[in-house]
């Protein structure tokens, strides 16, 4: 992870029409999705997930898509609960504007 990635916070969006990309919530950086796309925003309202991200997750852990909220396709461990994910999103998007 570069110094610019550490210093630059993600933008926060709520746009259901956009395609969402998957990242491992435990990765130190959320910049690169499973499909390889680089991102600088977190969209909390997507309804459609990138097909290439899902295919990559299935390649990493076959059968993952049958129950994607149960375990991580990267390490097979249970995924953090919504509260933990919300805290990470808040941390990644930076402090609120004054």
C-alpha cells in the first residue's frame, strides 16, 4: 500500500444503479476489488454486484456464492457482523466534514 493510499480517504456514495465490486473486508486496503478494478469510493446502496468479482470469489472458494454472507471466500472465516463493517466504512471514508 502506498503512502497516497493511506492518506486518501474513500468517498462515500449511495447510488443503487451502479455496479458494486467485492473486496475482502479484512484486507488492509479496499482499493482493489476481486475483479482487479481500482476504486476510490464505497457505495453502500448497490443492488447489482460485478459478475467478474463473483466469479473470482467462486474461483478462490468454490461454492461461496451459495451463501456469501456466511464466510469469507479468501480465508473461509466467518465474516464480521454489520456493525464491524459499518465501523470500517466510517474509518475508510474519513471523519465527518466540519
